[in-house]
C-alpha cells in the first residue's frame, strides 16, 4: 500500500497523495516498449530524436511518423560547421 492506502502500485495512485514516478523507489524497472506497436524492445530498442523508443521495424522516422524536423536541424548544423567564406576584394590592393 502507498502512503494514501489506496493502491498497491504507487505509479497508479491518482488520489493526490503526491506519489509520482519521480518519488518512486529507484530500484523499480521501467519496461521499454515501442511507442508505435507497444512491442517489448528490451536492449535492442532504438531511441529517436523525437525522444521515443522504437523496435527494429519502427526505428526509421518514416515508419513512426516522427515529429522531429531533421531538415531544419541539418541546416542549422551545416551553418554552424561551415561558416561562409568571404573573399577579400583583391582589385583594390597593390
């Protein structure tokens, strides 16, 4: 029983007793499941940049309708890594 005495599993407590997943004992395991098909992935789970865990079938962004914008992320990364090259005007030099 939890401190409120309502349920066995403290994560399921909705009675407002303040028991949240952060307050739960750290030895409790969280089961890893694919966010699309709910299949257990275990150690072979693939994490995505959209902060989801997926199985081998849904690991690609097209398969799980990913919300992460890879196009703008790539543009920002390229802009940071490759600053624009601006040449000096050689015509005015001696």
